[in-house]
């Protein structure tokens, strides 16, 4: 017997993905639809000895093919042979959700209407007569509770027993379709046609609801009461900031960072020592020991230590999304974000950018339009992530000991300002063709389905683990070779290819005040990982054991002040170096993530080059203007 092909479609926040996860569990393949960064989810299950393939289509409010999601949905439904198209509808918000249902029927796509969230509807006093709705549309209608495994299992019975050839649109729907065709064929303007078609759709929906739906007043529901507090015009922003503060503390202080520290110690101390001793005991050549320990384990280990942070952060965000609060955040921040050239949903990737650029870039996939996604991906690396902080803290402690905190804070401000400026410029030039829309429907507050939260966390986190891990592995080996060899063979680091490249790089900074090969080599290593800038500086100036932790900056500064570094920089050139480090090309891990999320080498290369150019220009202006002002 052939595999039953099922597609799930519906508005955002109707519980479609929850149903998909309940039906398929871990039997899923997650990727991107061809040419776009929108998630493609395909899952598999068996029921009554029948293999079932289920595609979770992107959530969309319409199929007008204006956004990537809309185009994906209509193209997939029209161009693929499907046994069943399941239109998942939020039972508590029927009028809005049935708009998509009517559009699908207009396109000649027969659907199984699944009235999901039956429990929410009942709490709001909404009761649907499935038989009357089935007669009104001519299509099969069922009810479900997506978070209930018992309910979703009943859906499998429906899937395997429903034959769509037995159904056809009702006379009422056929009359509506004829009316829509008549409107489209008229000589009226496009705006008039669209307005009349929308009115006709809602007229049909109102007629169906008047016959099949009864509503009993139950007073204000829980979501309305909570919104009076959480989405209050005065309290909304402070509450949002407090929640984000808690999320970042959970990720970078309370839970994620302790796990990351333990993993760091396990990899870069225990495992590294074990590997080194084992290789030496086996008589492995010194160069191979160095490659494996100083190159591969140290480099890949640096990425693996970020894994707990990534998973904890995505868990928190998926949990918040499941509660319905993420939609409120976008609503609260929309007026502010529009001044930056983005919509309200763009605030989350930017907030994540202060922790790590990788999840910030990945977080852009939550944005609705391709323009917003691309702009967000291109500007979040400007922000001061945790890996840049050690650089800022070190130079501030060395050259601005009396104003170190203010100097470091100024780097955060510079990063934010450049992100805003770049968003404005990119939104009006490179990505001006993609319109930014902000259609938002506030879902009811609810307790998240933990199975869905955990699956979403794993789906997002494993992409970082696999993709970033392979890229950083190659970069680690490359940097080791560059710092240990020249064209004649093994050598000291000051005679290595890295030193030669550092000399070439330094010629770009003749007018910036930091045109030394050591500075050039440190900036090259920073492209692999920003944390390595401090470590590379320590090695090149003969202080190899310096700490790369921001909290050790004063001790590290005291150590490096006793080396030649003190004479290599002035306060002004050090500030210019800090600005360049703040703004220039993202690390390899972030670049690899940009390639994956933006959809190709072109955008990764664009990001690397345009950020380098901006950093070069801004740091040059700062140094030269500072000289003119006598600093």
C-alpha cells in the first residue's frame, strides 16, 4: 500500500506544529525550502499498517503569494499530489482562521478542516456544530486538542479513513467561487476587486458561523486579564526587559554558563591532557600532537563550550513562544523597531546578539518577511557579543584604567548605533525590494507543550552543533598550520605564515595607528574566534599564559604592560583598535551560520566584506579626528 501523503496548513499559532510533533515525534527531517530560509518539516508515522508522510507547511494568514511563506504554501499545495490537505483552525478564533479555508476552496483545493484547540474554545463559551459546518462547506470537519496525545491519535484514524474524493464544495461555496470569478473578470480597479473579494469571503464566513457556531458569554478570559498587566502601555516595556534579563541570566549566568564552564574544563583540561599524554605515550610525532591538541581539540572545544548556551537560550525562547508572550513582545517593540527599519519581531535577534552572534543570526528565521530576515542577519554581528568583551575589557584596562567601564560601555553603544544605521541603509538599498509587513495576531496565553518546546530546541540547536562544528574544525586546523609553519617548514610563530599575513594586514592600518604585524595577526585570528584576539596578543608579545576571560582583564593588562605591547599602542590607537574589533568581520562560526541562514556563499562574503569596510572607515575616522583634536 502506498504512503499516505498529508500536508498540514493553517494560520500561525493555531497549534499546527504541536499536532505535527505529536504525530511524528522524533521521526522528522528539518531543512529549508529551496531558495528560502523558511523551515521545511517532514515527518513520518504509521497507523493501521499504513505509512504516513506529513509535511508541516509554514503558518500563513493567506495564499496571495506575497511573502515566502505564502508562496511556499500555495505552490506546494497546487504542484504536489496529496491525499489529504488538513486545514488546522483555531476554534476560538474562527472568523479569522476560516479566511484561509475559503481561499483554499477558491483554489480548488479540497481540505479536511481540523477545529483545533477545542478546549480553549469551550473556555470562551464557543461551541461548534461540526455536522452543520461540514454541510455548509461540503468538506469533512473534525475537532482536536493538539496538546493531547489521545486526541491527535484519533486524527490518525481520520487520516487513514477519509477519502477526499467523496467530498465536493457545497452549493453555497460554489456560488461564492462563481461570484469571486465574476469580480475578477470585471473592469474595476485591482483595489476595488480585492476589497469586494475580501467582503465576499467574510460574508460567506459570517453565514457559516451563524448556522454552525454558538457563543455563550463567559466574561473576560484569562488572556485578556493578563494582557491588562503584561501588555499595559506603561508596564509592558519594563516587564519585557525584566523577562529578557531573566532569560539572559538563565543562559549566561545561572544555568547555561555553569554547564559551559564544566564542559570547557572537561574538554580543554581533562580531555586535552588525556589526549596529549596518550599521543605522547604512543610515540606520535610532536607536530601531530600539537595539531590534534592545540589545533583540533582547542579549536573545536571552543565551539562546543557554546553548545549549552545555545540550547538553554533556545529552550527559553521556545518556552516563551509556547506561552504566547513572544507575540506580545513583537507588539510592544514594533513602534521602536520601525524607527530602525525593522518590525517588532526584529527585537529578539538583536537582543540575542549581546550574548552570541550565532543564535542571534539563527533567531532571524522567526521574522516574517525576507527583507527583515536578511537585514537582521546582516546587522546583528555589529553588537558586542560575549566573545568581543575580553578584547574591550583588556584594552580598556591597559590604556584607560581610570575610565575602563565607560570605555567598554561606549563599545556597546557604538555597536548598537552601527546596527541601527546599517539596518536603515540596507533596508533602503540592498534589500529595498522586499516589503516589511507586520501582521500580528495575539494568541491566548497557555502552558507550553513541553514535547514541542524540547523538539524545537533540539531542531534549532543541532544546526549550530553540526554546521558550526564542521566549519570551526577546518578553521582550527588552518590557524594551527599558519601559526606553526612558513614556506620552508616548521618555525617560530614570529616567522610563520601567520606573521607574514599579519605584516600584510598591518599595511591596511598605516593611518589607524596600529600598523604592527602583531595587531594584524591578532585580527586575522579573531576571524576564527574573537576570543583568540587576546590569546594571540599574549603569545605574540611573549605572555602566552594570559587569560581570555573579561573578569581577568586587569591582571592581564598588568602582564602585557610589561611587554612591547605598551609601546605598540597609544590610548587613541588602542581605542581605534577596539572600534575595529567591535565592528569588523564576524567570526568563522557566525559566518558559517550566515551562509546557512542567508542561503549561500554570496551573502556570507557580503557580510564579511561590508562589515570589514565599515570597521576600517569608522576606526580611521576616529583615529584621525582624534589626532586633529589633540588626543
